[in-house]
């Protein structure tokens, strides 16, 4: 069983997320509306784990209207080569990047692909660079609840993927390939001040204010 990787995946990425995550457009639009509340004129924005630029495209009108700058980070060179959105796209490991003070950082479906200690350190470093009035916006998978509701949630997720046209064997293969690679966030991991603003099943959006 091979581990899941985003390397060599850029051309398939946009259709894949829409097949796997039926709420992807809705959540992206919500993220854009939320980020808009925190981006000042001349503001600085980071997109962590940018892939092909979904976050940058959602933020394009507000970035332009407020002359704000966006730096998009992804560790996969082919994702950055395929990046099609405003801002500066950089091949970089988000856990090692030298962040400057910023107004908004968006981690949209990205933290779950970091090792648990690395993402906790990253969050501390991001909090230090977050300007007053700004926000860190995280959309990610959350460790499911225990007991029968966990089974209910898993079935909801699989049914959604099937309804979007994913093939049964591919769903199982991906799930197993994600073992140890995709580590959902733990409840409370983002800190007590993280406010939940979006949820579909075990995918959740939070705001952490500066
Ligand atoms: C599920 S995708 C993110 C989706 C994207 N934000 C969107 O809005 O569609 C996760 C991305 O995070 C990137 N990634 C994973 N670990 C990373 C790291 N340590 N530093 C930078 N990018 C990373 C992967 O290459 C991949 O493109």
C-alpha cells in the first residue's frame, strides 16, 4: 500500500477535491467571506498549502480592491507550477517558512497533512506574527466523535463520495493510503480561542483572532 502524496497530482487536483468533498465550493465561499472581514487596506495574507490557488481565487476581488498582498505556499513544485490565482506562489514547507507579520493566514484543508508536533509549533509561530485585528482561518478535518456517531459520520462521508461519482475501490484505496499521512485535528488543538464557524460532518472551519 503506497502512501498518499500530492506530488504529481496537480493536474487532477481540482476535479478530485470536488468529487471527494461535495461541500468544497460552499466551504471555499464561506472561507472567502470570512477572510474578507479581516483583510485591511494594504494588508498581508498567507495561503498555507495553496495547491492550485483555490483560496487566492476566492480572495481575488478583495485583494485587488484593498491592494492587499497574498503569498501562497506549497511544498509541491508541480502545484506551484499549476498555481492560477493572484499573489506570489512559492515552493516552501509551511512549517519552516520565515513568516512576516500578517493580517490573515488561511490553512484550507492543509494542517491535517502535517505531522502533529510540526503543526502545533507552526500554530504557535503563526500566532506570534498575527497582527491585532487579523485572523488565522483554518478549515480541516476533525477527529470524529466516539461511539456509534463515528460510524454514522464515516458512512455519511462515503455516501457523499459515491454520490459525487467516486469509484468504490478508489475510496477505500485512498482511505488506506492516507493512513498516518492525513491526521485530523484533535478537539481543542487550535486553542480555546478558536471559534467554530463552519461544519459538514467531520470537516470544520475555525477563526482564531489576533
Ligand atoms: C488538500 S490540499 C489543500 C487544498 C487547497 N488549500 C485548496 O483550497 O484547495 C493540501 C496541500 O498542502 C500541501 N502541503 C502539505 N504539506 C505541506 C507543507 N509542509 N508545506 C507546504 N505545503 C504543504 C500539499 O502539497 C497540498 O497541495
